[in-house]
């Protein structure tokens, strides 16, 4: 079954280093049947446009400004990355929420800005260890979904991917088990059904992010209700990431 495989480079590699990576990755994944998205730093998008042209590899940014344009020094607008051929953007990553204090209200505005520009949104949601231990994870995720997608029209959900990334698992080597991931994927779909419709819940793309790597990807990506994976550190190894992206699930 075809999966959506997303690589989030975070703030790693220089544009000069990414050139060789992009060329190698495009060659190694030439016959992949999966949908592949690479999200490098802003500075790499021109390189992505050059080396992914003519391939099935899509690419996007890791963030955007909530405003379409104006006096916002240091920010990057949705139309700017769209002009470079990007078709995706990650919004609400746990690192943005924690380190840059991005609220659900701000994330909701960014999503609306991205969708209005014609970008596909990879919305990240996830709980911390304290919330998990308090057995409030499902309630927490449902509220995030509710707040982040407030005011979004159902037909716009065709351009929204929900990435469940438990904060306690990101970069720690700890991974949620298949039962927990399946339960959270269902929780996400239940909330989509509550907000929109059963049809929308069935159609929404749900991926998992949280220490996915070459050792565990086969097990994780066969989880019921899961449509793919969002990977951070694991995507930096071009050989291993190409193997994951080419896998026939």
C-alpha cells in the first residue's frame, strides 16, 4: 500500500551539502511508488527546485509567516515558498510550539494563510510526557485538532495532513507502540468526524512522527489507520531514508 513519507531536515545541512543529497536521493528513489515530501530549510528550496524537477519528489518549507506579506522582517511568506515550487509546509511542529511559543490560535492563522496560497499543510499535533502519564493524551489531541482547524472548510481538508508526533518520543529514541499509535490515529479521525463529517474522517491523511528510523519503520508503518511517517534525524542519512521511501508497504 502506498504511503506518504516526509523528511523534515530541521536546521541541518548547508545548501552546498544539500545539492549532493538531493541528487543522490532523487536517483535512489526513482522507482518509488510512495508519495515523498522533503522539507529542508528555506535556504535549500532553490536547490530542491533544481534537483527535484522532473521527479515525483515534492518539497516544502518547515514554517511560514501567518501574514501573507508586509513589514515582518525575518519572516518568510507562503507565496514566497510557493514561487520556488514548494507545495507543502509544516505547521505547528512541537519545536515551534515549545521554543517559539506558537499558540493554537497562531497555528490556525498560519494554516488558513497556507491554504489560501494553495499549499498543502502538514499539521503537527502531539502530547508531552506529563499529559500522557495523566492519561489525558486523547483529550489533549482532540482539543489541538479542534483549535487548529477552526474555521477551515471541509473541502480544504484535501490539502491537510495530520502528523501525530508525541513530544516525549521526538529525538529521544523512544517510540509509541503500534496500539497507541493506532488509538491516536483513530482519535484524530474521530475529531475530524466530529468537526466535519464521517467522509472527511475517512479521507484525512494521518502520519506518525517520533523517532522513526531504519530499524523500526517497517513495524510502525504497518500500523492500522496510519498513512505514512514524518521523519527528522532519520532522513539525514540519504541511503537509509531512500530505503524507507522506496519500501513497498
